[in-house]
C-alpha cells in the first residue's frame, strides 16, 4: 500500500468519483460479522476445555472460521460498493487479505480465558483485532482495480484505525460481560454480545470506506453505477455461513460428546470407588479363572490381589462353587438372570467362611462373562447354627428339647411309612411324681439339679440311635428306634423306672423320686408327631392314676380321643355351615408405654351342650376334615368387618387385627380375592390387616411362595411368623421372604419365670429380628415380671393374659374405649 495516498480531497481540482453502497448487501455484511462473532464463545470454550492435539485443531479451525467470516463481511461490503467506472479485483491480493484476520483472531483466542478478563488483556486483544482487521481491510482495498486513483482522507484514515481499536475494545468488553452468566442469561448475553462485536467489526469497515475516495483518470469513461454481482455475493455468503455453521455445530457436538464421555468416566469412577471401598466382593470370571476382582475379595479370601487373577475358581473358593459357576456359564441362561447361592469356603489362611453369592451373565467383548458379588455371611451362619443349637437343646439339662424331638419323630414316622420290616419303635413319655413338692421343699436350684441328674440317667440308658429330650418342666421323652420286639420296650421301661427310682443326693439328703411312663408303639398309621405325643400323654395320665413308678402301654382302650373325634367332626361341620363359631379378640400391647396396638383374632367354638371346645382340639380336627379353608374365610371376613367398625372411630383408625392363616387357606384363590375385597370395601391402611403364618408353611411352600407373599403385601397386608422358634427357624427363608414381625412362642415366654433356659433363645430371636428389621411380639405373657423382662430384652409388643384374655367383639370395643380414656386422662394429668 502506498502511504502517500493520504491526500486531502482539497488537493485536487477535479471532483472525486461518486460512490454508492447497496444497503441490503451492507446489511448482509453486518450479519456475517455478527455470525463470525457468534463463533467466538464456543470456539474459545472448546479451546480451553479440550486437551492435547484437539486443542490446537480447535485453535486453527476457529481462527480460520472467524477470520474467513470477517473477511467475508469485508468482501461482501466491497461488492456492495460501486463506482461509475468498472471495478475489478486482484484475486491473489484479495485472498491474501484473509491472512491478517485469521492471525488476529487466532491471537485473540489464545489470549481469551474462561474467567473474567483484565482491562489490560482486553486492551491487548482490541489492539490485535484492530491491527488485524485494519490490515485486512487496507490490503483488500489494494486488490481493487479501477480506471481511477484511490486516495484516503488522512483524518478519516486515522479515525478508522482508532475506531477499530475502540469499537473492538467495546465489543470484546461487552461480549465478555454479557456471557459470564449461566442458563438463559448467558444465551441472551451471547446474542447481544455477538451483535455488538459484529457491529463493531463492520463499523470499522464503513468508517474506513468513508476515508476512501477515487480521482478519475483523464481518459476514464464515466458511466452509471454497476449492479453488484449478487451471484458472487450469494456464493461467498453461503460458503461462509456453511463454514461458520459447521464450526458451531462441531463445537456443540464436541461439547456434548465430551459431556457424555465425562459422565461415563465419572460413572466408571464412582463404580470403581464403590467397588474399591465396599465390603462386598465384586468379581468377573470365565469358565476357569477370575478376570477382575475388587479389594474386598482379597480381604475375604486372604489371597493377594495379584494372585487371585492367576489361580482357579476352585482354589479361590471351592470346587462346589466352581462347578456351580461352570454349570451357569455352560447353560443357556439369558443374560441378566440372577442366581443366588451360598457356599462354604476355606481362606488362604485355612479359615472357614460362608459366602452368599449373586451371579449373572453378561456379554463382554463378544464373550459370555460371569458377573458376581459375594458377601461374608459367616457371622449370620454362626448365629443361625447357634440359634439352632439353642432351639434344639434344653439349656438346663443339655439334652434335646421339644423342637428337636418333634423333628426327629416326624422324620422317623416318614421313615416307617417307607419301610416294610417288622422292627418296632416306641416313644416313652415320662414325668416325675410330686416334683412340685420337691421344688417347693428344696428350692428351684435343687430341683434343677434333680432334672439334670434325671437327664444323665436317661442318657445312660438310651442307645446312641435313640433320642432323649426334655419337653419342659419335669417331663421327658424318649424315641427308641427299631427295637427287636415290643418286649424290648417293656424291658427298657422297667429299666428306666428302676434307674430313676434310685436315691438322689440333694443338699446332703437322699431322696427317692418315682416316675410314671406312657408308652406308644409306633406304626405307619401315625401321621404327625402330635398324634404320638397325644397318645403317649393319654397313657402317661393313666399310669399316674394307677400307682407310683409304673408304665402303661397305649392301646385302643385308652383311645377315648378317637371316640371324641368321631363325635366332634359332624358337630364341627354343622357349626361351620350354620355360623355357630365365634371370633374372639385378644389385645396386643406396645411394650414401652403399654398402649393398645391391635388384636389377634381367635376362633372359638361352643358346642350345643354348652361345652367350649379348645382351638387346640378343633383346629386340627378342622384341618383333617377339610373345613379349615371355610373357617379361614369366615374368620378373615368377620375380623375385617369388625376392624371396619373400629376404624369409624378416629382414635381406633391405627389399630390392626392379625388373623391366623392355614396353609390350605394360603393356597386358596378365594382367600386372596376376599382380602382384596375387604381392602376395597373398608379402605384399610397398609398394615392394618396382618396375617400370621407358620414356619412350616414358609419352608414347605411351593416355588411361588415369594410371589404369593408379595401379592398379599401389594394388597396392603403385613406378614408375621406365628410361634417362631418352634419350627424350622432358618435364615435361608427369613432373608428371602418379606416378613415384618416374629411372634415368640409362649413356651419360651412361660419358662422365663421358672428357669433361665429360655432367655438365650429369646435373646437370639430378638437379635435376629432386629438384624432383619423385623418387629417382635411375645405371646403368652402372664406375669408382670415376664413383661418387664421381655421389654428389656427388646420385644416390641406383648400379648397374654396379663393384659386381657381373648374377648368378644363388644367387649373388645369396650376395651378400646377404656384404653382411650386412660390415654386421655394421662395426657390431661
């Protein structure tokens, strides 16, 4: 550029050529400048966000895109500029004029920082932009080829340079100030900032054009102003918009990809941290080896991290687990299906542990891979075994208890049904004559010593295959398996009486205690252990009536119960069909403040002759005669109707009623439909209707047990285990099933006052319930001492004669009213 072109118009006598601008093309030029400014923020953001080579690729792409956009603004504005003479452009000079704009924008991107810019930095950026844009403009002006001489008015020329700096500073300052916020404010700031910066850049061009004038050559031909080449303008604008658009879209896509990659990385990092810090072992495996393991697996198994990945599954865990894992891997199990199992393993140090495994399959790198977690349940297993020992052994005498005996007898009865040999087995039920007087005379401690001595003598008589157990108090029982003949049973019975009749040394005094025995010969006609004990009890009762120290063999003459059953069966059927059964309600009390929580609904039957038949007698009879399902439906409906009446009172709306459920009712579709109808009709709150199930039902239930239980819970019921501790107490089903409450059997509660043998069992059951977030109801509470002790041990609720006997519905309603009055008086006191 010839700087001597800075000449005032007054220097020439001939007027300059008239110039003209197409205003629509000028507007397009300004919009191109705004669009180029719009690219600044995303490009700068990507440049400062990405790392490595991508950083400089964004710098290059942004510099070229923004520089091209500003150049396109300049060239479009030049095409809008016309003279009354032909105008041509030097292509090489025109293209070269892009370079200053590209360099200037690249330097501005380098200098731009994500945080607030200092005035000094903005000044530097404004100077660079002014120099770059000014250089681009005046180099571009040198590309003009016209039959005239181009000159610049000096003061406008310098004004254009100064304006370029000032407008660039104002534009950059405004742009940065308006785009520092977040959300909607940031988007609006970006729009206004881009407009201001675009106007600032284009304004410099038009001020510079104001400084330019053309003196015609002597021989130039003056004509009308030519029409701008719109086709060329359209092409330049389209290419520029496409280029800038690609940069904007690229920055958006790149940012979203980076956000997705960052989220994925954070998710992986969270999983990694979870895997590294959890106490649950997490690992992946193939047919033979572990392919990944978190630190918890090393902690559990005792193997070093580096060793776990080099030894087989069988070595790390056990052959049983390895075979189980291989079976899953080789099966056609769909991906995602989970398997749960527990295995006993030996650690690297030789210790034994129980692990609970969860295994599923997934496809990783086109290969089937096992995904597994394992948690150490050794303490729970130990507690389960300890509880089983406590539950199956009498803590005073260290021989079997009722639960253990009933379990052995049940298995033996099943065995007798399968065998056809002629060997016999017998059950002997015995107790000590006048034991209560011994307790009263010598005290409970000496009475306990006597019971321990009796247990030792019985163990000495029994064979290894026989079972000796204490049912409670002074009552003992023996299961003698596979005797040669019934004579052998009589010989053993005589030997027991003789052995137990020998003197005992109590407190330095010798005393003689006699025993009575009821003997039952077992055969395949017996279905349940209770039947055997019932017959043995009949024989024992007869023996105690006869004389001291004798035994009686049960036979048909003693079986008055059979006649009674035959008499009661039709009467019970009539009572059920004609609605003669009654539903009584026994209160269940909260153990801390002794507030009423709810009732247990109990069926009662009074015969036409006025005799009350115990549920212990008629419930088994109903089960045997197929009436229990109908009784269950009646009890459920009656209890729900009564609960609906109680719910009408505001203070009673939180009470619940628990209903005992027989296994037959549980599997009866009518029962589930009845529950759904009751909830629809009375709008019970969730948990107001509780169902009491037995352990045997849960253990021996079908594979759809969990599905059935969940269906009941969805309807609004809560589930309780009745008489817990007398059946198959096992963590294996307590872990899996949605049980909310355990009811401790009255046999454990009743012995709390007499001996300490039940305390460990009660403690264990309560501790187990707490660990599984279950509540506890203690049944059969009859003394204040029992209630205090159970409350201290952690029993949430109490039930028994201490608070109230089972009562009719109207009596229960009055009981509720009395409890509410007590509560009101207590609050007003």
